[in-house]
């Protein structure tokens, strides 16, 4: 009795190529989101770190809890903004990484 050939769902070059395209697309989306988030948070950090010093005289007219805004930003605000930036980065990157993991799982 001749052996029957069983057709297995082996990967074909076309399937492999499509899978690789989906993986590359998922990586591109992930890194685009990561770079955009990093740029935005660095711009916020620059604005709170550099601009408050550069515009200290103008910001002295604005008061927060009875203190001039320039003093508040130099004493506490810059550190709080930095902590907030780190928290936002960690939260967003967790979401981005989970979405990327789902995209990789769907691509395979």
C-alpha cells in the first residue's frame, strides 16, 4: 500500500514573507509611538526646566499658593514635573508594549 502524503500546514515562502511584513510593520508602529512620546516628554521637560529659568522675571508675577511661580518651579515644581514625566512615560510605554505584544502575537 503506497504511503499517502499528508498535506501539512507548513510555511510557504509567501506566508513567511507576509508574516515578516506584519512583524516589521508592528515594530515600526511601536518605535514611531515610542519616539513621539519621548520627544513630547523631552519637550515638556525642556519647557519646565529651561523656560522657567529664562522667563523667571515674567513668571514672578504669577503666584501659586502665595509664592511666585518662578520660585515654586525652581524649588519644587521642576522636581514634581520630572516625576510626573517619568510616571507618564512608564504608563504609556506599558500600554505601547502591550499593544506591540498583541500585534506580534497576531502576526505569528
